[in-house]
C-alpha cells in the first residue's frame, strides 16, 4: 500500500517536534514597512522638529530641600500658581530633596531667588532653597552638538566591532537597524512634540545597547549554524538561528518592558520621557534585529563561505618538465 503521508520538513539536527519559524518569508513586506516608517520619522523630525528640553535650550535649575517628603505634582502646581510655567521637578535621591528646572526667566537673579523661594513653599512643609543656576542657550546648543557626536561615534565603533567579530554584511545590517531604532524614537517624539532632554537621550543610548546586544546574539547563532549545518539554504539557516534565539529575545524584551512600565507608572515626572523612549525602543529594537539587520545580510548574499576561513597554501608547486 502506498504511503500517502506528507514528507517531513528538514530539521537539520533539530528535534522533530520543534518547527522552524519562517521569519524571512515576510522580509520583503517588512522591508517596505521599515522604509515607510523611516521616511515618516525623518519627515516629522524635519517638519516639526524636536521639542528640545531645558538641557539643550538653556534655563534655570534650583535645588530645594523640604522638611518632609513632598509630592512632585504639588510643587509643579505651586510653581504654576506663581507664574513659573513648564517647570520640571525631579527628586534627588529622596522625596525631600528635589531639582527644579524651568525656562529662562526675564528677571534679575535677586528677584528670581525671592520669587522662587515663595513659589516652592507647600502647606505644612518648609522648603529651603540651596542654589539657583542659569544655563545659557549657547551651552545647551553645544551640549546638543556633542550629544549627536557621541551617538555618531558610538555607531562607528559598533560597526568596527561587529565587522571584526562577525562579518561586514552583518555589521552594516546592525548599524542600519540602530539607525532605524534612533529615527523611530526621534520621529515619535517629533510627531507628538514630547520634550526631548538629556534623560531621553540616555534612553536612546540605552536602546542602542539593547538592540546591539540582540543583534550580536542573533549574529553569533547565525555564524554557528552556517558552520555546522550542511545542505541548507542561507534563508533556512537564518530562520533556524532566529527560531533558536526567539525564546531568549522574548524573555529579554519582556523583562525590560516590565521594568520600563514600572518606571513609567511609579517613576514620576523625572523618568516619564525616559520610560516612554525606552518603551518605544524595545519594540523597535526587537523588530529591527530580525527584519532589518538579519534581512539586510541575507539580501546582500550572506552564505556559508563568509564564515569559513580560507587557508592559503604557503607556495604554489611548479610543474617540473
């Protein structure tokens, strides 16, 4: 009797009950989606611009100590009632020490100190003003330029590192994925006009580290599978590598998201935009490590020969007549 069962898909050493997820089947639609998102992000950044915070535009910072723990929202409302708009309040290690940042005020330093000490007072809680510092717009602009240079230098060093450790095609894909993550975060902040300050920049750098780490793990498994799996196409090898690292990726992303959500809910105003940027970056980084970094390397013709050391003979034997 003829066996009518369907042939099993090749597992290449994997258990029969563990199927390989075909990530690269939708690599082309994902590429078009990535291009659209990137162009949209660049458009919003160019048209709307970033709503730069006081760290980049300059402003006033003041350190205040309260006799009892104080709520940050209560301080903000008290400042608004006195005429200090757009103030940002952050705790300094405890609920009694706070840092207040606000735009430049058109008053003298003496008048500002007198007005501010009255504005920070809350009922049944004595406030002591320690120092008031003014940051000029030129200093903030210089800080903005240096921050952009730091990000660019980080990307260049990462390109060199991944090229040396793995392969140039994977390195270029990793850098493209990091550019994608940065542009997505900046694009969302430009579209929503959320404030972008040093804490948000710190979140962008943290997302770069998270995304690069994910790329390195995937690249390492791809290199390992190309060396040990025979008879499989590059697309199959990459799908196997992504399937094998999927559990680790999900666990890492989920754990980080739990921390980010906790900071978003309980971190207060000082960690709000840091948490929002991290929240966006976790999703963007997880997506880009699969459908930008890896898909680009596959599109560029990544294959087994890229990971095999070619041994050259010490000399060419000449035929003796």
